[in-house]
């Protein structure tokens, strides 16, 4: 078996694990966003963005999802997107960020659901159908589709746009800003996936 084929199989297996586990707007999952203040024996002490102090047990086989910025112009045609957003008038949403799914995750949790980035945020997982306008006074506008529905999304000029995927041999350390995708297990928070951004900021998720 060639090195390339082995790498491809490994990445595909990781993505299948992500698909089977990653919490979403309609699942009993939590996103713990903040800075790692202490990490010992896979017990992460997090100071959240709201100032809370929370402990999360990282599972022995936890995986790191690395987010990387791209330009709006570089969003692939027909890309499958994850868009946290807030209301922006009748039948429109304003993006708080845009995350491009790996192709292997196309169709994952498709639709619109509640989200916890802000008090009135929702999450849309959908396919890019059309860029309506690449330059307006409010930013850019695009249309995404999920099932038989379409949604118009305003994308302000400085909206963070990322790709993401699992990476090997990435060492989580004290001081890192992270988003931990967690579940309650045995009365404690347990995380199997940890999102980090290559520039050290919190991923826009």
C-alpha cells in the first residue's frame, strides 16, 4: 500500500469519526469556548469567553480540528458550509462566520437549528447555491440551500471564513484558545474533538 493511499484512508477514517460524533445545533452537545488555563492528564481547565471556569476531560483518543482562514473569493463553488448567524431582516441572516466542511462531510446535519455563539444565533449547514452580490453596503450576499429551502445570508466584509479538518500530532497546551465539542458523560464533561485556529484565535464556530 502506498504512503498516499495510507494517508487518504487515515484522513477518511478520521472524518467518519468526526461525522459520527460532532455535536450540532439539534444534539445534546456543548461547545466550550475559551482559553486552556491548565492541562494535566487530559483534564483541561478552561476559562470560557464568558469568564466561567470549567473542567473538561479530553478522551484518550481525542482529535484536533485545525481551522484555517481563506478569502471570501476562494470559497469553492457548491461548497458545503456551516454558517453561524443572527437575524438580518425579513428572510435574511447575517453571518458571524463561515466554515467550509471537508467534502467527506457533505450533508452532515443539513438544515437550520439553534446555536450558542450568541443568544439569538442559529446554525445553518447548507450548500452554497449562489453569490448574489460580492459587494454591497452591508457586505456580500450569498444564497445557500438545504433540502427544498433556500436562505439568503449577508456576509460582512470582515467575516472570518475558514476551512477545517482533523490533524495528527498537534499538541494542545496551556494558553491555547480552543472550542471543545463536549458531551455530558457520567455527570462530567467529556470532549472528543478540540477545535483550534492556526493563528491562535478562537475558531468562528
